[in-house]
């Protein structure tokens, strides 16, 4: 990053992305807990015995999307193969208050405002286009798998609507974003490596 010669994404960048993303999910959750009207604080946890299955479903789909990157684009996609399923699962951190017995809104970070904010913040802090595309893909994949209600404009507005009509568009964009992420990796590989090679040659005596 910033050196002019870009390399494959590092696991340090992946870890930083996970921290930034988790922080944003928790921030949206906190805003909901503090500012949402009591009538909107009706978020529940799902029955405990269905949680492992749901987490596996989310991680599994994230892994399939991530593997799409690796299969098509090889070794450079590997850090993203790890990043995608973990991000897909991390969105559910926004159920934390309900687990702790605190009143909260339904799915405060499962929102279009969250998607836009997460993209803007990762663009500013992480500065890798392929990471932005993976954040978009993971978040929409998660929302495309969930069922029930969500507030598309949370935490600005807590009007709940069913997720069902949004599922297909969310899943389509999630898949397209992965392919776009793969193209970014490929474009970098083709465009940037020859420059690195030239630099290496020009450094020879
Ligand atoms: Zn969820």
C-alpha cells in the first residue's frame, strides 16, 4: 500500500478489515440501542439450537463466494477466501445486546445505510478496491440468506420491512461483487507485476 508497487493483499490488511468491520457493526448496534424509539427495540435472538446451523450456512455461502475468487484468480485471491466468510458471519455481531438481555432494534447493521457506510469507511481506511467489493459481497450475501424483518435505513429510520423481496437482488449483487473483486485482482496482477519486474531488472548492476 502506498509504495507504488502493489502486492497481493496481506493478511495484516485482512485483519485490519475485520477490525474495522466489527467496529462498524457494533457502532450501528450501539446507535440503535441509544437512539431508536422504544417501540422499535424489539430485536430478538434466534432460538439457541438454530444458531450453529445458521452460522454454518452463512460461513458456508461466504466460503463458496470466496473460493470463486481463488478458483478463478489463484493465489492472490487466498486472503480474500478467508476474509469473505468471516465478514459474512461477523454481521450478526449486531445481535449482541439481545444476547446480553438488553433491548435493541431488529438487525441494526443489516441495512443499506450500513452497506454504504462500510464501503466508504473501508475505502478510506483499507484502500483496496477488492476489499471494498468483498465487504459489499459478504454483507449482501448475509442479508440475502437471512429471513424475517430488517430496517433498510437503520440507524436513521427503524421502519421494518420483510427481507424476502430483497433476497434475490442482494444475492445477485453479492455474486457480481465477487467477480468484480476477482477482476480487480487479475487487473493488478497483469498490470503491476511487469512494472515490478522492470524495476528489479533496472536495479541490476
Ligand atoms: Zn443476520
